[in-house]
């Protein structure tokens, strides 16, 4: 076996571990009534739609006006679940399955996982092309950020309510 192959597998398993880490992160923050999609002030677009945001977080849209887009995910289970349900319309499991498939079939680059809103903001400010999501209150008063989309959040799926649909097959 080639040494490079083992390294590649190690990197892929590390990335998958990061995607799965959302369940064991720090204690969840109290939910807000809105999620904001944010970038640094130099991000080339002035706004995004839910559909465009969904394409970015599923790895289907990777360039914005010649700039590589680098989505940032959060390990906080409360905001991550709200984002997945409200913006991507996916369950956590479907999202992870999507990225597993994309990584092994096409070698995509999954969203970077951060542990806190402060880490998300730090990454946004230092990385051109980075976009992330925060609770609305965590974005307030942050210098250097641009709000691209504000999304009202409804409560989690209630008992008896249908879960989000799966992704269509490739």
C-alpha cells in the first residue's frame, strides 16, 4: 500500500469525525428566533437566498465572483439542528450521509467546523470567502461582518410532525 493512500484515508476519516462531532460539542446555547448568514465585509455578494445558502452548504456552489466559498459549520447542537432544518431542510443524518457520499465520490471539501460563535466570527474575519451562520444575537455589534440573510426559526419538529425530506438521489 502506498503511504499517501493511508494519509488520504486518515484525512478523510478526520473530516468525517468533524462532521459527526456536532453531537458531542459544548452545551447548547439558548435558541434565538432567527439565524443570520454572515460573511466578512469583503465578501463579494451583498445578500444570499436560502436556496443559494443551501447550495453552498451542500457543496454544490463553491465560487462567488471568482472567490472560493468556505462555509463554516457549528458544533453547537441547538443552532446546527435549527440551521439544518430551517435552511437545508435536512436531518443531521441526511446531511452527514450527503457529505460522506460527496467526499468519497467527488472529494469535496466539507464545511469547516467551529465550536463557538466567537470561533466562527474569528474565522469569518480572517478568511476571504468564508460564510457562516449565527444566532441573530451573536451577530449583533460585530464589526467587520456583513449579514447576507436573516432566517426566522420555528421550534424544532414537534412529536407527530414529519421530519425533513431526504436529498434526491444524484
